[in-house]
C-alpha cells in the first residue's frame, strides 16, 4: 500500500513539473507587438499644444492644461520611469514685441529637457501672432507651426502691458501641483488616435520652414534645459531618422509608405492592425496571430414563443365593473410574449363610455 502511495505521489510530482515547464515555454512565445517607425516626437502633438494654448486663460492655466490627467495632451516619458513627465512652462525671453515661452519636461533633479517653444509677437498692426517651434532634437530643424485662431485669446493682450510679470513655473522634480497625477504612457499609435480629439478643428495650423522671429534666443544652447539629448546624443532626430529633414518630412514618408501598403485612411489602418493581431490597448501582448471572434453557431436561439400559453381570463375579477356594455374580457390571442399572473389595472380604471354620459345628462 505504501508503495502504491509513493508511486501516485511521484506521478503527481512529475505531472506538476511538466505543467510548469509547459507554462514557461508558452510565456516565452508571447511577444509584445510594437508599432513600426515609432519616434519620440510621436508622444507630443504640437498641434494639440497650439490648440490648448489658444484656449487658455493665461500661461499658468496653459501649464495646467498641458498636464491635465483627464485630457492627457502629453505622452512623453523621456526618463523611462514608467510615468508621463511633468511639463513645466517658463517664459525665457522677453523683448519689446516678442515673448518666448519654453515647454520643458522635468526628467530628474535639476534636469529639464525643452521639447518646444512658443513665440508670441506683436506685428506692425498691433495684432498678436503665434508660432510653435519644435525642439531640434525632438522634431528636427525648422519644424514650425503657426496657428490661426478665429478669436484671438484675451490673455494675449497681457503681454504688451508695461506691468506684465513673466510666468515662471514653481514646480520641479518631486514637487508637483495637487491636480497632477502621473499616468502610464500609451503606445504612440493609441496616443495619436486619442489626442486629435483635443485639437480644435476651427483653428488653422500652418506648417512652415521659416521662423517668425529670428532674433529669439535659442534655448537649446543652455545645457540645463537640454539634459536628455545631452546625455543621449545618439537619440537626436538626425540620428533616429537619417536622411529625413524634420517631422513634416517624416509624416510624408509615413503616408507614402502606408499608401503603398493600401492604407489610405484610418479605417484601412485599423483593418491592417487587426489582421496582424495588434491591439492598441495599454499593456496588450499578442502571439502575432489574427484576432478572430468566437463562432455563435453553438448558441441556441431563444424561442420566440412563450413556454406556456397566457390565460384567456384574468385570475381575479376587477373590483368595479365598467359602466360601458363593451366586452371587457381579453381576446384569446395574447399581444404580449410573457404570461402575466395578475390582471391589468385597466379593468379597474376604465373610463365610462360616451354613451353613458349622454344617458345621465339632464
């Protein structure tokens, strides 16, 4: 008897080892699907930045909108800590007719990486013009977007007041405003598809290779505001994308490549990703097999007829008889699909017919 028990335990032990080994092999076969041609610049849409800048009340409100966990305008995680970087806003240049605003990712203690700047210039007519400049290492050289707002934001006039005080963000590494709750970054594909919701379609976003104000100081020369690319020179735009001039050129190449593959719009792109077994949800892992839905052939259709026929008579009599002489019994054919165990309340609340009224009038 003892030998039989030992034999059973030995078989159970080896079965358990086989089960564990099988799970390990299966886990190794799972690969993470990543979108092709991903780039750091995919994680901050300059048009979205320009859009919310025109909707802000002032520079402080603009910084809040950049870091709002609800809208998630940014998807940047330059320090790779698994959380989206806080973007601080600093007015770094102030001239008579030009204000320069720097957007910087906080990536460590006393470490900041400028990702874009905004020039606000007053032209000869006294009107404010805006231009958003992508960082050279992020978006390549000469990547400028000039937004045109149908209604000029009111706070633009503040810049030209003599008593105006430039905004300098008080937040830094480890010290964030209470509304900021870092979130995990998404895949660039999912970010691009979601962030466009926050781009105001009533604005115009003109791309140009000419900078509006050539006298603005180049903030990139300050190493304190260029920590990421200083420590990672191999990740600059020209190293990431050899032979590509800037972000605009990168977009053109992507569209041309997608067109050759038969992808001409978002619907085609979604169809292509599904056929490849790609799911854009955060943390998704796939074996590379196409995603197929389970067949519904095994499911039985619900019966269209009730199992029991409804009673042709109510189980209880109504408390009061209707004054009309019309037949109050329900017809043999039921108009409903489920039998009712109680009579309808219409029997006790039926209104007298018109003929009865006529007989009682004097």
